């Protein structure tokens, strides 16, 4: 299984992190395949003092594909959920300031949390999905996929130019504004509309 992620795909999030990029193509990076799932706790690693949550819509690839035309992209995914791209923000800043790759801040073990997958045909248009994250009972991130800079089908087509997509691969499609830190004891719950699909604690 490969785990792809899209960076800077919501304008408001780019503004909150002071990104002023005028992007013509999606920003793609990869995460470790040690996915956190089934409600298991996330353990804060000892190499960072500033772990942030980044809530995202995640799609699961359902068939083999390479060089997929954007108009045919919907044939290649059929399930969706809410996930969290955990980020060691302090490490990311240090690495970026040095002009170095920042995988250590994004792709460490269990940095990709994923919820229960839901058949897309029960939800409707992938570009009209409301989602949110609650932390300790308070909503900290919420958005709709209609606000994406690059829609899901374009992302699938773009990634498939460089990588062969296989059944079970995951694509994290970008986070909206509202990212922030997690602490030991935090309770994180992710929702598709009003349906809770993600539920775990930080340890």
C-alpha cells in the first residue's frame, strides 16, 4: 500500500501557514504505510514538541491505474473517509529553513490516521462533501471539498502520471484551515457530514 498526500490544497490553510504560492499543479508527498486505524491511539513521538493535526478527506484506490485521464478518474476510487495527516511542525520548519526534504516531519510511523471507509455511492458528489474534526468535543476544523484548489479527479490523474496506482492505495487530499497542536489526552473525532468515521485518543 502506498500513501499519497496533497499539500496546500485549500487557500485558507495556505494563508494561515503564510504560503503565497500560485500553484499550477498539485503538491504531492508520501507518508509511511504504517497507517493508524481501528480507533487505536496515536502516541506523540519523542522527536517533536509540536505535533499538529491536519484533517483531510481520504480516498481509497479500488483498481490498477496508470496515466489515468481525469474524466475516467472516478472509476479508480469508490470509498472515502476522514483522516489526519499528523505533522511535526517544529521539525518541518527546521528542515524547510535549511532547504532540506521534510519527510521526517510528515512520514514518520503512524503519522497517517484513517477512519472507517464509506462507499462513495452513499454520499454523493465527491466535490460536495462536508467534513470536520472535533477535538475534545469542540470543532477545530471544518470544510467542504468544493473549496479544494485541485479537485479529487485531477489529483488522481496527476498522481497516476508518476506512480502506478494499485488497489488499497490511499490519497489524502489536503487540509483546510484550522490546523493545530495535539496534547496527551486529546480526543479526536472526524465526521463526514454528521456521520462519525474517526474516533481515537492521543497518548
